[in-house]
C-alpha cells in the first residue's frame, strides 16, 4: 500500500510518500511497524493524539482495518480559518 505523510510528519520522516509491504491488520498495527523501523519514524509517531489518519482518502480512526486498503495518509489536525 502507499503511505503518505503530510506537513511536519513528512518533515520528520523525510519522505512525502512510500510504498509499504505490511501484514498489519489495522492502522495502529501499521504505526507500530513503522515506529520499529528507525528513530525518525518513532519520533513522527510518538504522539498519536497529534495525528489524524485517512484510509483511501476517508478520515478514519487508528483502529480502522487495512484489509484491501490501497492508501493510508498521516497528517496533523487541520484548523479552519
């Protein structure tokens, strides 16, 4: 699946997007796999309360299933103006 990173998440990880092979069942499982990769991922995903996630371009929770998902995006909360 494609994993996309936006705003400060992208800055911490150093990539806007990557292709990930995963056996993760949920978004939270995917986050744990990414955290275990290296320090930059651990830092980017250290505080999940500061992150939002979209699964196939729909806002989702971290317990959302990944079966059949093509894209997961991580980004900070947005504010209107």
